[in-house]
C-alpha cells in the first residue's frame, strides 16, 4: 500500500493527519466518552510503537503500513506484555476503525492492511480498567440496590488490589490505624492463607462506615463488612459495563479492578517490587505482563541521576505548549496533575 495521495488532495491532507484523527475521535466521543478514551489510548499506543511518534507528530507517509507489521504488533502485545486475547483484540480494533475513517476521507489507505483475524477467546484472560473507569464504576454503583456497599467494595478493590474472596472476608476488626494514628490499614488474607495489609484513605474509610447506616444492614451482626453474594457482584458488573458501554470483547470482570493500582504504579514510574507488593505476589513470573522485555536504558537510575535539567525549563514554554505537554501525558499523569491543580485552586479560594 502506498500512502501517497492524488495531486488534487495532497494540499488537503498535508500535515493534517493529527486533525483527521482528532475528528475521528470526536465522533467516537459523541457516542461514548469511555470508548473515546480507550480508542485514543489504543491509537496513541500503536503509533508510538510503529513510528515512535505522538499523534501530533504524524505525517501522511507514517500511515503507510503492511499487514505483516500489524501481525508483529499483535505478537508484541501477546508476547512482550502477555496480554490476554480479548484485550489484544480490543487494542487492535480501534486501529482498524481509524483506517476505515481515513479511507472514507480520501487518504490512500485501506482498512484491510491493518485488519487481523480476531484472536479466539482464551477463556482465562480478563480485561483491564483504567483508574478513571474504576472511579466511574464506583460512582455509578451507588444508584443500584445496596449501592453504598457496592460502591465501597469497588473502591476498596481497586485501591488495595485484594481479590474478591479476600474482600468478602474482611471484618471491621481488620481495619486499624498505624502507629502514627493517621493512616487506616486494612488486613486481608489472600491465596495460601497469606496475610496482606494495605493502607486506605480517610475518605474511603468513611465511605465504608456509611454502609453501617443503611437500614438493611442493621440485621447483620457478624462483623463482616460486606454482605454481597458472588452472583450479586457479577450482576453489578454487568449492569455497570452496560451503562458505561464497555463491550464484551474487553472481557472486563470484577477481577479487573485488582490490577488498576498496579497499572497506575507502572505508568507513574514505579518499579516491579512495588507492583509485586501491591498485588501480594511471591514470584516475578506472574508479573511479566507488567514488564517490557526491551531494556529501557534512558530510564535506568544511572542515567536519571546524572541527567541535568534546569528547574526553569517549563518557563520556556508558552501556555499552548504547556497545555499540549500536559494533555499528551498518559491518563494517570494527567489525573495527578488535575488533582494537584484542584488542590491549588481550592487553597486559593479559601484565602
């Protein structure tokens, strides 16, 4: 396939690839914001792998691709990240949809060149959720029957990375404060009877306490925090996925919440030891889907410690450039920046 354009449309699309992709994503966003975010992440991820470029840097010639290169990308996701079949299918699908859009808008590309045979359902994999999606689930769950309890178990699941069986066995007496008296600690028993303790925020602790105020909850006196059956949790997730337009091919289940924090650690520069501790894994083999096999020398400590970047570097950017820098970061980094911005605005308003 050639990415060359007919002479009569060269001027139309030169240096406009990012605008065309943006227009496509705008259409997706009008249908569903969660789908929009997932498509944007998948498309950005692909072109960073394929051309080592952001969407804003793409040129027409960067769209040229052979199907065998898509096969290699699929293998990269399967082998380097050990992703399940359903999740790999979900990462490839937005690329195909994008090329269909570009073809309809007179780019000389074909969706067939990026289309791959759908990988069979492997039956054991489960899809991933972002921090944003997990938070949205917790908010939506409040509207359901036993909503406060359901919302709290979702928040506790993605905050602590405890398994469902562990969460359902946590008692009120398992929540204590650390020695300083400022942090709440939750203890749970995982696989093989291995105890694991994770901190939670004061806000989440008070959300848990709200469960006790629910009228139906007064009939329980067994000290267990949650009284939700596995069928109830499964039905809750199905309803939430429908409301959030999370398609079945993503294979999102309650267990998907367990890896939200691990993904957050990875995206914000945490190391494998922190991920292992978060997930309470005793070996590294079960964590290989969080590790990339290519050595990232630029991010090794020996380089980072000696990399001198002046403190005033950001002052050299215009407002537009600074916003572009922020918006081009991954979701987790943007979330951190937005939370800090909100804190600064609140503090400014209280003065």
